[in-house]
């Protein structure tokens, strides 16, 4: 009786949520585990008859089996997604999994740079002898920090997705999900400087290559790789005397942490980071661009006036 609904759930994840094949397989497997549990307990229940107590009993059963806390949390997120899908399809009025609590995970605390350490790393570029590299890397790091981008989003950033006159950039994130992110004046100015300088170097190369619309190019006029960005940041952190483990993702963590410490709305930060985890999607709300821009301008260290 569950097969057709699980199949519909699978199509929903693939067509409407654009999840990867591995993610879809995992979520379908999680729901299937629950149906197997129902059969094991001889519960002849349809999806509409499931109550919170049945889901809790399932989790207790998983725990008794010795399943790790992390695996339990993932299965719970899959069940939440399934019942949310049934609500989207108007098959349920409310989800029995809404109050199902996931076990706490012992997450590693990510390394975060202070605003002063960010400044140290960026200011280290003043000693770069190659003018193009200095201007490009300054714009790149300012953009990374100003917008909390993933490294792949930074390297794939397109000129056609820059709306600097209104202080916004468009990002293509995971699962081909588009989002608009406000960008502060400091980062905008460094991008303007870089683009003006770049015209004299790569204007012809851009016309004749597949990288014509890519913002940040290497010295040969091609798109930077993720490894190259990692190498640049690691080198600059070392030159700045930073002892912490620093990577492009450290700038992303720092972006979020500094906004939170400044008093920014957590929902706005989540929206700007473009998180798509099913375990946290429920608490996200749609926020308009004006609100996001106001959040960045008010709380980002690069924009707060002394």
C-alpha cells in the first residue's frame, strides 16, 4: 500500500527538489526501512494512520539495533521529508513527524577567523608583486567573505550574474538552486577595480573561450580551480601568521558567525548560505532581497562603521 507513495516521493525529490541520485536513494531507503518495521510489528497501517508514537517506536527500535546517532538522525530527516511530501500533495493535513526529535549530534566546531584575522589575510596581498594577481585575489577574498560563498560558487561566479549597481549577485548553488545574495560596498569596489584591470588582459581571450562570462580567471584566461583557490588562501594565511587551519570554507563559516555575533536574523543567514539540508529546511522562511540586503549592510563587519 506504500509502494506508489514512495515512488511519488522519489519522483518529487528528483524532479522538484533536484536532489542527487545518492540522496534520493538514501531517503527512499529510509522510508522503506520504516515500512519494513511496520510489517515486522504486524502494523497494518496506511500513511494516513501513522502517528507520532509509531515513529518514536521505530526510532527506539533503531537505537536498540545499535544504529549510530548520526544514522538515526539521517533516517528521521528522510521520514520528515516523506510526510512533508504527502502534505505538499494534499494527502495529509499535518505531518506526524513534525514533533519527532532527532538525537543530538556531536558536531565538530568549524574554525572561524576573527574580523582582524580576515583583515590580516587580505592585507597580506599588498606584498604581492604581480599587480593582476594582487587585484584579482583581493576581489576574490572580499567576495568570498562578503557573501559566504562555497568555493565552487566563487569559481563559477559569472559576470552576467553581477548586479553591482543594486548591490546583489546571483549564485547557482547545490542542485542548481538559484539565490540572490546582497554584496557590500567594499567587495563591490574591489570587483569593479578587478574588472577594469582585467579588460586590458583578458578581453580578447574572453571572447574566444568557454570562460568568457566567468569573473575570476587565472593568468591564462581560464576559470580558476577549487584547488587553486584553496592554495591561494592557505598560502596567504601562512604569510599572515594565522595558526588556524584555514580554507575557503573558513571564510564561509566566518561570514555566518560574524553576522550572528553582530545580531543578524538567523533565518536571513540561512537563506543567504543557501542550505538545502532536509533536516533544517522546515525552519527556513522566504525572505525578500531588501531584508537580506539590510541584514548584510547592518551586521557584516566590512560594512559596520566604527
